[in-house]
C-alpha cells in the first residue's frame, strides 16, 4: 500500500525499517554471488567487514548533480 500511503500520508502496513532489513538479505546474497566469496556483514554500520570491493557494490553512481551526501 505504498502509493496509497504517499498520497494519504498514512503509515504503511509494514514499517519501512522492516522492508529495508528484509530486502537487505537479498542484496547481500547477490553481492556475495557476484564476488563468489563469503562475506561478513555489520548490520549496525551496514557495511561489509574488511572487503572494499563488496562495499563498493552497496551503492551505484548518482546521475547529474545528485550526491549521497544530499541525503
């Protein structure tokens, strides 16, 4: 019911934090498969421990003048 909540400003059925944590597992699995290696994840920092190549895969380049520091 995301679109309805955007329009009505009501809370969604599931909290946003739950959705974020749920999809994170899938993203981490995809990164581990692409790198073909085991990875160690710090859920508090939301970073891989000791693996810069995996951490680089957590974001993608922004278009135009957008920057991650804007958020």
